[in-house]
């Protein structure tokens, strides 16, 4: 779909935030489909707002190409890490409990405004979509093919078979609609692959063949993984109804972790993640975006706009009430310009530190919602509507209070 860069979001006044920016590829036959999926993913992640799910802050235009600004996680995905560093039993149980709990929270999440269930199904749980940091923190990535129900969704995934083939459960291969059990199946396969450093293999539909393979694969685990095997077998059960929920899996894995030997998740990650990062092949620095200050234009998600509108109503009421009680104060100076997004580097390469960024023809302009000054400008404009009712003295106080409320 695109390239992910390591970048800095710079705000006038000295504030700098490290982030990751996914920039879509140039126009192609499926470009519009990928763009709508990316926008849907950003909206969904904004509604989930979970510390164990990779965060997304805004949608942008980077030199005419769609892009999304995301949380930067200094870690490595499990596919990359476990090729050389298989996860020991105790760490595997703790890891599985973390991911299962994250899936449960996503599966049961509600829309923050309507309070209706989002009915999220990730549909692509696999080692490559699970990241771990050197401190043992876990992030679930890539909700780009997730299934969810919310009004502003643009892409249509009903009836589409999306995900990674090797992690499809039998019922999806047979043509059934994906349910939450799909994600637990993917978790079971992922844990086995993390323990062995191997791939499970292509999917099968026949029950006899599926269950025969499960027995063969479980026999490849060492004796030290013994207490985990019954849980793994439940996670990859042939019938979807036989698999535990995310909450049940979290409890099972957290309980069995105390019975297992070896390093815990944090101790394993402290060694495995830095080793994996240092062993990466250098990425070419010939990318035209690398080392530059990038001009960006905002493309705000609908949910963010709705939430800001709701806040505006609350601020208006507070300003009206305060203006009646306090003397007017002089208006504040104009807000500072929005932040710049600069120093983009490929996510898998070390950031460039020696060469300064090349000057841009015009200063970068980041989205209004990513800068405090931008939000202040919007609310100052709303407060200006009180001229006809409150007069110029109340207007000055209204602008001040609106900006203070928003930027705190």
C-alpha cells in the first residue's frame, strides 16, 4: 500500500514529536480502494484509542499523496524477531495474554459517541502485525482490513475475503463470514510460530487434515511448552464455536504463565528486540522524501470533526456564562503557525542525524487539529459570533476563554 517513514512533527516554540508516517504509493488500479481503507483504519483506531493498539493521529496529503501520521513504536514485529529469537514458554504465555486482551477490548468496543458496538474483527492477526518493544510492551498493528460497523465508513468489505491466506481458519476458507473467532485462530497460529520460529503452513479445509496437522505441529513443541499446548489447541480448534473468546484466552494464558519456566516477556524482549534491530539490512537513502521538510495538507477524519463540533458547543456555553460574570480582557495575539513535519527516513533505517534538512520552497503546513494554535483559531472564529449578542467587550473575553479551554 505504501512506505512507512520515521519522522518528526515540529511545532513552533521548540516542541518536537517523533512519529511514523505511512505514505501511499503513486496512483495505481486499486489506489482509491486502498485510500478509503486507510481512511477507515484511521477513523477506527481513533475510536478504539487503546494503548496496545497502534495509534493514529491524523490524515494528511504529502506532496499530493495520501498519508497517515501514526504513533512511532521503537520495536520489532514478531515475524522478524522470532526467526532468530523464538519466544520461551513463560514469555509466550504473557505475550499471548496481552494480545488476547487487546483483541477482547477491540471486539467489545463501542462507538464513543453513539455507544453502539463497533463489532470489530481484525481479520489479519499474525506475527508480522504484532510488535514488541525492548521493554516488553506489545502493540497490535494493521487494522486496514478490519471489519467494523460505523456510519462514516467508506470502504465496503462485506463478502470480501481479506487477510493473509496462511492464517485463514477453515470456516473462512469454506465461505463463511468472519467472526471474532477468526482473530483467536490467528492468535493460536501466531503463538505456535513464535515458539518455533517456523511457519505453520498453507491452510486446509478438511477436518481430518486440519486436526492431523495440529497433532503434528504440537508434537514439535518442546516439553517445556507442555502446559501451553491445550490452550493452543483450543485457539485453533476446527469449529469456531469451540474457540475461547479473547477474554477467556487472556485469563487462560495469564494463569498458565505462572506454571511455565524460562524468561518472562520483558526479559526476553530486552535481549531479542535490540538484537533484531541491529541485524537489519541498511535501507537505501535514495528515497526523495528522506532528509527533507515535507509539505503536508490536512484531511481530517469525519469522527474528529464531529467530536470538535461537540466540544465547540460546550465551549460556547462556558464562554457565554463566564462573559456575564467577569470584566472583559484584551484579545490574545494571533496563534502561532501550525507545525512542520520534517526529517523523514524509512522506518527500518536509523534516522539521519548529520545532514540538516533541505530547505523547502515554502514552509510546511500541518493540519489544524494537530496544532494547538490551529484549534484555537477555530474556536476564536466560533467565539466571534457573539458580537451581535455580547458586544465587543464580551467578545474579547470569549475569545480568550475559548482558546484557554481548548489548548489546556
